[in-house]
C-alpha cells in the first residue's frame, strides 16, 4: 500500500518518500491526475523527433535548418537492427541510429548508405 516515485538518468537516482495510497487516497488521485497530464516531452522525450511508421517499424522524423542547405529532412531509423543501444533503465544515454535524408542524399551521393545520428541529451548546465 506504499508507493515510491523514482526519477533517474545515467548519473543519479532520486526517490521520494513513500506515499500510502490507501490512507492518502485523495493525494494519490491528485498525483495520478497530474501524471496523466504529462506529454512526451514532460517525460524526457525530445519533442523535435516526431514518431512515424515506416514499413511497420517505428522511426522518427526531424527537420533542421542549415545555413547552406536550407531545411534538412532526417529520418531516424530508431527500430533498426544495427542501432547502438544501451541495456538498462531508459535514460539520457547516447544512442547511435541509422539515418536517411533526401536532401543530404541529393547533395552528397557517396554517403547515402553511411549516415548515422548520434543522439545525446546533455545537462543544460554541463560545459561542452
């Protein structure tokens, strides 16, 4: 009858004090309602990557602005077999995924099958 909420990434873990959801049912319902209002970016997901289905697999689209190329389309193949991933708690670890892009393929013909994206969510306060 006691529930703990944990917040984690690859650097730290924070655990709140336990909430007895039977004795403090109204407080639990307020917490439950607040968590239901979260959108993907509230849970730590990057809202610039839009989920799409390509050939039955989960992918993500993103568009970035480049001063020389204009708008560059990126299709991140996040369900690809060759994706570099980390096992364990899902967090802010670096991921490497295959990428395709119509704009980059037209500009650089020799790299069309050799593109990857290294995705990293660093701390905002961390010096690069």
